[in-house]
């Protein structure tokens, strides 16, 4: 259901997809450069959900906004999602290295040590600016 929305929205400038119990909300705004994934990410078919997002990001990277903020606000994500995040982050790094400022924002609830540790691991391997953003519990969902 959500994947059909992604595929039909792919040609649009602003990609928005409502989250489900197993897929994140997507709000990729080409005009402002704010690209957000929020909620839970554990889709049964990773390729079906994330392939259109990766394609959108690759297309966006060809002509990005003057500044890009890639905001991740997951309350949970599985191992397969972590591999997709690396691909999305690599696209962000390419944008950043082509002289377009990029900032990756890793949002977390202060007592969610697993999410903090995951962010720290990504921060160590990424070449694009990485910022931790503490949320209160009501903003995380």
C-alpha cells in the first residue's frame, strides 16, 4: 500500500509517504532540501520499499537544493535498514563532496542508548557533517 504511493509520487518534486507499523514516514522535499525519515523501519520487502527512495535520492543528487538536511528520526530500525541507510548516506556524501552543503541529523530520545550508539557508529564512518538531535518522547513517534 505505502509502496504504491512511493512509486506514484516518484515523479513529483515532493515525495511524501505515510508511515505504517513497519515502514517509516517519508518526507523528501526537493525545494527546501529537507529529507526526513521518521518512525519504524522494518519492511518485509526492503527493496520494494527503499528502491524508489534510493532512486529519488540519486535523481535529487543530480541537482540538489542549495543546502540539504537529511533527518533520520527512527524509533526502531532493523539490520537490513542499516544497510540501506549506508546507501542513502553515501548519496549524501556525494552531494556534500560536490560543494553542496549537507548535514545529516540523527534524532534520538535521550535514554535510547541503542539509537545513540547506532548514530555514533554512523558518525565515525561518514564524511558528511553529522549532528545529534535530542528529542522528547512525544516527538519521536
